[in-house]
């Protein structure tokens, strides 16, 4: 589980532990990671932690080697680490653009490179869950870099799923609406609160974890946390079709 020290990643780790799984938590925040691992261990979960920056291919490769050396197999890989910032396309700094793409997109690319070959060699059923966002299926100019990275991640997940058809490894892309996490700061949260859209109704990380585990069991390709998600998708498609036909 990457990005597992808090938020969605931590909820996924706790749910996996409750399911009786051995859990490896990965996060760049090693202090918080240590606390998260200790909490799981105190509740009886076989949990370990590895500090790593998912934007660094070498660190992710080393992390995968450590996981396989310890456990010998991976049956559920959750590529969840993500960062966000507010900003219009020309106002977001190039450094922020690169960091957001490196973490949100290349974090999953690195994980796929490090794990998928080994998961295929295992032969037994395995599942990959990649955390994208409804911002990867719709768009908002105030989160330009984040939305761009998540659109790319959704496409990457779809390509990965198609590439693994007929194998022992299945893929789901998680597209949550707003979740009550610390991915943004207080000022960003206050601004996003002003957007009058149904997907801004925050759900808990635990709700997301329930959605993921239910979806993995039923082998769903897309995992949505909000009932309004499909309505938002229909509105997007209708808008695209309308523009293509020259309507207003």
C-alpha cells in the first residue's frame, strides 16, 4: 500500500489487516509511517513499513525487492500515493507540475514496473488497485496539475487492465470523489468547499476502503465512492457530444 501512512492508503491498510492479510505500508513520511505500522501491530496485524518516495524509480524497485524477499508474493497491490495543489495552468509552477506528475502518475508507473512481472510469475490470482480520482474523469481549472495527472493515471490504468486480460492479475482504477483526508491544506479545502457540486460531499477513508474491497471481490474495473459519479460522467459525455455537434 503506497501512501499508507494516512488517508485512503491507511484505511486500505487497516482494512487489509482486518481481512487477515499481511500488510506492507509504504510512505515518504517515515515518522507518520512508523506510527501507522505500530497502530496496526498493536491490533494484531502482521504489518511492516518501508519508507520510499514513489516518484523515485530506484526506491520503488528496492521496495518491491524487499517485499518479495520477505513475503515471496503480492496478492493485492494498492498504488495510492498522491499529492495535490490548487492553481490555474499558467499559475502552477513548473516545479509543482513536475512533482505532481512524478508522484501521481509515475508513482504508479514505477510500481507496475517493479511488481507486475513478479505478480504474473506467481501464477495465483492477484489484483492491482490504482487510485486515480473523479478529477481524472472530469476536469476543474482550479486543480489543473492534479486533474491532468489523474486523467493520465486513468488512461494508464485502462491500458494496464487491457494488457493483463486473460492473466492472473486483474486491475481496478479507483475514482473517488472528495474524501476527508489531508491531501490538501486548510486554504485549499476551504476553496474547494465553495464549489457547488455533489461530488464535494466528503466521504470517509473507511468508506473508500469498503468500496475497494467490495470491488476487488467482484472484479470491478472502475470503483466509485459517490452515487453521483455516473451522473457526472454522463454530463461530461453529453457536453463533449454537444460541442462536437456545434450545439451550445
